[in-house]
């Protein structure tokens, strides 16, 4: 289309009206400026927004260059045509009804339409339509301005869809996930985190940070941006109605650019904290069961070796008595017989008996199990006690034993054999249970206490059995001594010799007290073990 055929645009600083082929400027119009009509025309023509002016029936009277660039229609292809040539006919009719309703009210309309270019390519048009009125307020034309927002819509949709997808994935995750701002306020959490908060009965974040600080100590130090970095730290929480639950904790810092207008040019960042807790309670339970099974086998093996050693030593001890008596008799008979000793048949028989006895002792001594040297390592008595209680929990429950434990929180380590010390504690607890079973009293209370006293770790095992008679307080520690079959006065015995041996090997001390006083809170027996503390155990 040539310039001579192009309609002339009647403009001031606001567009007023289009009159074919003639440019006029109303006199006395306060909008008049010193700018020429050509400047206004060229400004509209050069505007990067697609602009069109129509009559009251939406027939196009003018379209600028940007209109052609967006729609691919040249000016000669749209002038005189209706704006409907751009319609894809998929925009709901209600949208057009709303558009025309606003225009009939002499008000502008802003919205989005699905349009079609000349090449039938569809695009989203963000459209503003405004009425153009004369000085009398009469609508003479309509001004339309639109731009292609297809890519913007696609990006916005992708953002929304990705956000929905991420939220769905995070919510479907069995791991409790929470994001905190730099003030510690929760910005986002998932369903698993909400469930954890419900189970705890309080906000989990505070407990998580307290547990991390307690477990990691100085290693739990935020970086210079205030973020934290932890990976695979195991945390456990006691929850009412759930018992102890274990979690593996992951935490990291995330830097996000500030999206506020004030920081458009100065891209400030905010630091956020991501925490992820994966529950491993069931894994730990299975691991504990496997470990408990292994511990039972280790303790059983240690007890078997100890019992075999004690059996052989007891048999040797018992056999030494008659052998020594025979040896003494042979010596006496030899002195009496004098020169006739070789011809004395009784003496010869005694010599043969002595030789056989010595031979039996030698065989027993050689076949006795060799004592295995256990590795000497730092040992926590509280941990070993926990393990023993776990091993004997079923037995205590079956015997109706009420168990209480008062461990010192920060008990120093001792250096010794884990297996032997675990066996020692198990023997003490089993002896206490058996003593209470034989006593047949109504109260069956077992109490274990640990504490640090001077240079010793002290372990006390007290029960409500019948106690130990004063004249047996020393004998119960002798090999093969037992009071289990002494009728009504039955008490403990078997196993204490093993305890004594293990305590001696660890340079410790053991004492036994009778608590059968009427005012005693734990009538029965109390065994106290003293084990020396290593100097660097703290």
C-alpha cells in the first residue's frame, strides 16, 4: 500500500480520531503540543507494539509495522478487513462478550486471545482495546494494541508445571523435607514432615538442630553465609506412643537471588537451609537384632570357654587331692618298708595308683582349653550393660523381674576385653535373676547402677533375692562352689568365680554385700565391681 492510500492519523499527545486522507488538529485542545502530526504518526508507526485502529464494527483502518511483524499480514492485506481474520475461533465466546461489554461502557478491555497468523501459526495475543472518543465523548474508533506472549506463557506454564511436579515428588517422598529461610522460619515442607511434626507433638526443626549440635559439637558450625552442611548424620528421638525412632539427616545451604524490585540491578542473595530426614528405624531394628544375635553367640562362646576352663580346673583341683594323698601314703610306706620297699606288694600297688593319677592329671592339664588373649580396647560399661539387658530381656520378663537402671551419663572408658566384661555382667545379672526365682518372694526387683568414683568405674548389681549368708561370702567365689541346691537356704554361687577371675584380669575388685536389713530399699544381695579408669578415657 502506498503512502497516498494510507489513511492519515489525527493525533495529539493522545490519539483522537482517524479521518481518511486528511490530518486535522482541533483548535483550543489543551492536548496540543509543538510536535507535528508527522512526529505522532511516526511514533505510532515505529512503536514495537502491534497497533491497529478500527471503526465501530472492528474493521481495520490502520495497522503499524509491528502489527505486520506479529501477524505476518501486510498492511494491504488487513486494511478494510475485520479484526476477526486474526481469530483462531478457539477463544471462548464469553471472552468476546466481556470485551464488547467493556467497550460499550466506553471502558478499555485487557485480556488474552488465541490468534492465528497469516501462515496459520497460532499465538497468544495479550491485547488491550480502548475506545477512541471525540470532544463530545462519542466513540469514533477503537484502538487495539497487542503483543505475542506465547513464549512468555510457555515459560510461565513450565515454571508452574515444574513447581507442581516438584511439589508432587517432594510430597510423595517418604523423607521428611523442610526449607527454612535465614531467620529460621519454614518456607516449605512436605507431607512427611507434617506427619513427623504430628508424631512429635511439636515443631521438629528445633529438636533436629539441638540433636545435631549435641552430636556433632564443634563440627556443627554454620558456614560464613550461615548455612549448614551435614550428610548422613544419625539422629534418634523419643516419641510418645512410638518409642525411639531413628533418622538419617541431610542438610545443606541454598543461595537464592532476591526477586524484589529493590534488588533488580543489585542481585542480592538469601541463604536458605534444606533439611531432609530419612527414617531408618526399621533398618536399625533389623541391624540391632542381627547384632544382638551375634552378641548372644559371642557371649555363649565366651561362657562355654569359661565353663570348660572352669570344669577342667575343677576336675584337676579335685583329682589333685587324692593324688597328693596317695603320694603322701607312698612316701610313708617307703619309710616303713625300708630295704624291703621293692618287695612290698601294697606299696607297689600304691605306686601304680600314684603313677596313673599323675598321668590323668597330665592329660587333663594338656587338654584344658588354652586361655585366649582378647584384644584390650577402650570399653564403655554402660554400652555393655545395655547389650546384656537386651540379651536377657526375654528371660527377665518371663521371670517377672522389674528392672531399673541408673547409669551415669558420661561414664569414662576402661581398657579391657569387651567379650569378657560382657560375660561378667551377664553372669551377674543371671545370678541375680536365679536368686530371685529361688527366693520365690513377691518382689523381684533388679537394679543396676553405674558411676565414676575416684579412679574407678563402679558397677552395682542389686536384687531382692534371699541374699548371701555371712559365712558363705568368701566361698561363693571359689571354683565349683554353688548354693543352688541347699534347699530352703538356696542362694547364689555358680558364676561368681568366673566374675572374680575376669575382674582380677582387669586389675579390679569385687565385693558382695548382704542387704537383708528390714529398712533396706533393696533387700537381698548387691555385688559391686570396681574397674580402674584409663587416664585418657575422657
